[in-house]
């Protein structure tokens, strides 16, 4: 079993807990997020039509595998849905 999925979840939870994930813009097609990681700022886009996330980080760009930044954005959306705190931007 790989340790990477566990590490990604831990990092994603920390980013969300520390307030480093923000939903910047939403329309009928996309949601744009900013994730302030430890060393860099990354941008994540959720395409509502394709039901797909993309991130500008090297991990996602090179591997095409879900990164901690995408996971943190998913967690934010799930939290908003659970809390009923979906904000209009």
C-alpha cells in the first residue's frame, strides 16, 4: 500500500484547517480556487460540465493524478455543502 494517498489527505486537511483554500469565482461552468501551499500558490479549477478538477502544480501536470490541492478544494466544497454555507461570489 502506498503512503502517498494518506500523505495527500493529511496535507489537504491541514491546508483547509489553516484557511489556505479559497473559492475565488464561480459561474455556471466553473469554480476557481486558490490554494496557498507551503512554498507556492496553486490554482485549481473545477469544470462543472466535465465534472473534473485541474491544478497547475507539477504533480498534477506531470502525473495527471489528484494532488493535495485538488483534494483540499473537494473538502472545501463538501464542507460548504454540509454546513449549508455555500456563498455567492
